[in-house]
C-alpha cells in the first residue's frame, strides 16, 4: 500500500440543520429592523470572515463602507430609490459594497506567484469584469458572515450609482456594486418566502 493510499481522507463535517437553517433555509431578506446598534468590533469581525473567502488570484477587489451614523445616512439618502429609503434609514448599518477599479495595484502583495498586475493593466475590460465578479462574490460572503454571526441582511440594488459614486467616491478609484442593510431584523415583519425555481428548471448535470 502506498503512502497516498494509506492516508485517511479528511472530510469536513457538514453543518447541522440549525446551521443550515440560519444561513439558508430560514434566512430572509429583512426590511424592518430593531433599534439595536452594531458595534465596531462586530463590523471588524465580519470583515475578518469575508477577507478569507476565495477570489480569483486572491485579487480581493471589494471595498466596504459601513454607514452607521445619522450623518452618513443623510449623505446616502438622496442616492436611494424611493422604495428603499425607509428600510435604509432605520437599519443599524448600511454597507456600500464597492470595488476598487485599481485593485490590481495590490496584486504584487496578494498574489506574489506571478506578475498578475500586468494581466489587468493591459486589459481594462478584464479588470472591470474581474472587479465586478469578485466583489459580488465577496458581497455574498458578507451576507453569509452576517447571518453566521446572528445578524440579518437585506441586499439592495435600488439606488443611483452615478450619484452615489460622486457622493462617496469622487476622490478615489472605488465604485459601488450594491448596497446591503444589516442589523437585527424584526422577524415578525418579514415577507412570506416567494417561490424558487426547482432543480429541474435551474440546473443541469452533464
């Protein structure tokens, strides 16, 4: 028997039903919030979980602005679609999930195995596509982290991106991807879960 054959297969144990329920099956998009603030320590803990999530070539293009002050909310308010104002103004925290257009400047540190920076400086299209795809994925990691720490989330795309970028990022290379309200949701006021596509409708096995 070879050394490889003699090595036991190490398999990560699946989450129990309570864990799966908290992350997925019982989790909802929240729009109504309890008046309970989120500490800076929790926000830092959320990012510490998000940052270890995989991205292509470890490019990590997502940037996060955690809005917790009344001043920050008032600054954000004009950028919101009408239907998203109330839920955002009452959320303990709204996260601007953004991406850095020049994320590749960090690649010599983040991915030292190759000249990865040149992959993107020579192709603005590849840089944009990579930034959007991977920052979206990191935003999804953030939603999972929020739920894992016992908070609730409500993602939004109803806002004016041009105005938001002018308001928050006029002097930087950051650009908004989407918004995410986080806090302690009022579970008595969530909407009934809407239908989802079946496996047969949405999936293929080839």
